[in-house]
């Protein structure tokens, strides 16, 4: 098996093209087998096998900088750079990261979990290279979905202006996570499908090569003729107008053609874009047939493609999608918006039922936010469904275009809290801190899936400004969801368990931990009040004031950043109201990036456990009793 002989990229250098093709076949087999056990991003990686092999065969990582946009397609790169033997630990706690990670290998020169950043990073590295007097190559691999991101377009403009030597590989598989949308995607489609151009271009170049060389003048004239010809038959020369030399389209699964195209690109002394056509899921028929489903997959049976899913209550995402459909049938103002995540956000069925009220804007979170603001400004009720980690990218638009104008945009914030195997680039633990400080924002989180339904109704009925409901990437608790939805009074909390010795103010999925701890402490004679702090902003000031009057020790519990989070808000309330001497303990996510693993392992690592809660309460309560 040739793949077993590849431990570092230099091991590829002496192989023939036929042997490289064998390595490609073995790599696909390896990925299909390993990911059937671990899960992960299968379809994107199957699509870039030949491309990644070609890059490592021709160029010299890590001296030459390979910059993967997002990292969904970096598994082959990891295999070829000495990490093949760690794939049994992929996306597991303390194991191999599912994305490119600088601390994991010298070959990982850029980290990205959010798309469209690679071109800006590449430009920075190219400028640094030139200022340092070095001569290494800078090569970025970006998908056609990521190319729709505004940041990528900004970088293309700058790269074309600077004219520095830099290679952009456009991995065109017509997909990001969901099918791509937009004018740029359609433009690439025309290039892919224009067989007349490809055939005519080949014939013209063949003709030019037959003419004997009679001096530089004819050669220059021929190049001008080729350029003029291109303007006549290509449906736009957008990349070249931006200052790039455009090569392609190239079959990304034909190694000889791919190698030749990359060699030609390397000769260009300036920015060059190689347009590579690949098939997402290449080599595994279930993934080829449904690359959306197989973009990121849980463990599966190789022979049948049957995905192994745990049986249990519905995910919060599913409950959100079903509830939005229910509400949309009653309220024609409702419009759903997603930045390239209709499936992940639970909106596929909504899109089928209300095609004129569903907008997938592509990987463009900033545009999605301000687009939502525009809808709200004329009386519609936009529901912006977005992962917590991706909403970070639209922070300025949330502040400036939505909250400042006090527009009625509903934020449905999925993946709030820990996200398990996706790890630190996707953890949704910062949105409380970055949203609660913005004027006019209302922020809430449900204790269970039924309360999520009522919060959706609350958000739709709310007409006084922006409102957000955040929910985790976990299954619900299995509670009944068949009762009619009704709005919850803004800023009200719910006492779930009475107690006079201490109080836990818990948010969302921390409620079960709080109840468990209270139950255990009751056996010791310590009665703990458990409060469902479902409104993070505004908080229930009546409850907070009552706790102060009773002089009860308080523990705040949240699966979010402790710095600036819900607990900080509780401290701020008491400080602003000149209430001193309260015994308050904040429990949240500490000030570091929590890596991949299961949600349970991540909570255990940072101390979001019933055991930790019990210990903290035991340390608080005796002091009160001694004073009494």
C-alpha cells in the first residue's frame, strides 16, 4: 500500500503520476473507512484528494504556504503531513482537530473555521514574504461557496491591485455546505458549461503553436489575439479584469492535467487563479448523490451509507424549524433568512412551504443582517437564522443597522454554547457577552424545547425592536410540545424550585444541572432555590431584588463566556443599585478557547457540572448559617 509509505510530503516527490493516482485511490478508501467510525467532513475532502496530492507533489510545504479556506477540506493535507496514524482520534477530545490547526503541525500555516478568510491571509503572507526578501510560494485553496463572502471579494480586489506573486486555487464544486447561490456562482457555472469556449480555446492555441517562431513581435501579437479571442467567447472575464491571470477550468480529478495547470500557474509572476472543477463526495456514491447530507456526517455504515444516529428527543434546531412554520402560517409578515445554512438551521421544510419567504443569501452574514434590517424597516418580520459563531461576523451590522435603528429583527441563534467535535472555531459561547451590551437588544434562552416554541412566539409578537433567542446544539429534554404557543412576558424569570439557603440562577441547558445539584443538597438539609433565568436581557429585577432582601447567596450558571456574560450582568445590577455584600459566585466558560470533544467532555473540562455546583454552594451556605 503506497499510502503507508507517505509520512511527509517529500515522500511523494519520487513517485510517478500513475503511483500518485494509486495514492489518491488509497487516500479515498482511507477517508471513507476512518470517517465511518469518527464522523467528520467527508464529502469536501473526497473532492480535493487529487488537488491536495498535486500541491504537495509540486511544491514544498511548509516553506511554501498552503492556506486552506475554512479547513473542511484539509483532511488529505493532514494525511500527507504525518498525521495519518491519528485519524482514529479525529474530532475527539484531545485528538486530531477537524480543521487546520497551527499548534498541530508546522504545515498548518493558517487556522480557519469561518469561510472567506484565506485570500486576505494569503495577501498578508505574500507581502510579508516580499518585505522579508524571501521567495516562497503563497497558495490559497478556496471554494466557490467561500468566494461569495464579502471578505473574499475585498481581498480579490486588493490582490489584483498589488500584483504580487500569489496563486489562488478556486476549488469549484458548486457547493459550500448547501448549494451555492448568487450571481458569482452563476458566472462560474457559465464558464464550466461553455464547451464551445473550451474547445475553441484549445484549437486556437494549437494553431498558434504551429506557427514558426519569427520573433518577439509575433509572439506578443499572438498573446493579444488570445486575449481578444477570450473577450469574444467567454461570458465575462471577471477575474482577469481584477488583475489575475485566469487558468482553467481544469478537471480536478485528472492528475496529469492538474499537474500541468499548476506548473503553468507557478510560472506567472503575479496573481494567478486556477479554476479547478471537482466533485464533492468523489469516489463514494452516497456522498456523490447527496453532498449536502455528507458534508459533515456522523458515523455510518460504509456498504449502505446508512447514518448511525442516536434515537431521542428532537434537536432544538428541528423544534425551531417546525415552530417557525407554525407561526408563518398565522403571520404573513414572517420571512426567513440564512447565510448558506438552510439545512443546518432547520429551514429546508420552511423553504419548500414558503419559497417566496425564504432567502439563502450565501456565505454573507453581514449582508444577511442588513438585508434583515431592510425587510424590517418596511414592516416585515425577518427571522435571521444563524449559528452563534457565524453571527460574530455580522457584529457591526447588528449594532449599527439593526439595534441602533431599533428594528424588529428576530435572531434565531443556533449552536449557542458548546458545539462538541467542531471545537474552538465554532463554539457558541461569546454571543451573550457581545449582544447583551448593545442597546435595544432583548436576549433569551429556553430551558427546554417547549419553552423554545413559546419564545419564538414571544419574538414574533414583539414589536419594540430586535430580539434574539439562543438555543444549543443538543437534543431537547423530551418534554411535550403539543400545547398552543403563547408569548412570555419580556424580562420575567421562572422559579422552578423553592429554597431559602441559596439560589442558582441558571440559563438554558444549565437548568438540569442546577436541579440535580439542588436535589443532592436537599439531602444535606440545604434548600436551594432554582431560577430559570430565561431572559438574559432584560433581567428580572424583581427576582434579583428579592434575593438581596433575603440575603441569599447566589450562583449564576451559564454555558457562555464568564467574562461579560450573564453572571456579569447580575453583578452589574447589584453594583448599579448600590447593593453591596451579596455573596455571588459566577460559573461559566473561562477565558480560553475550549477545544473539540463531546459537549459532555467540554462541560467537564470547564467545570459546568453538578459536582462543581454542589461544591461551590457548600462553600457559600455554611457562612450564612454561622452568621445567623
